[in-house]
């Protein structure tokens, strides 16, 4: 899969949970309310999806934990 394809995949909330390690949908929606995670896009019929590139970029931008 090339880079363009991987960044244009649309993820369900279950996909986002798996990628981020969060365990509940409410955690994701709480982060959304606080603007701490990329917002999803509407795909019709009341369904939302996240762009995989947005989630990957967000994960890479999180600060590393210091063990010192």
C-alpha cells in the first residue's frame, strides 16, 4: 500500500480505539469535546469516520513519556 492510500483510509471508532489503545468510545468523544484528538468527518447517514492520516499524525505528535 502506498503512502497516499494509507493516509486516505477512513476509520471507524473501533479502529481508532485499537490504534490509540483507549478502551471506551466515551474516552474518544471526551477527547473530541476537548479538541484533543482529530475530529471525524461525516460520511452520510449519520455515520462518522476518521482519516487514518489525521490519527497517525496526532499519535506521532504526542509527547514521549520521560522516565527520569
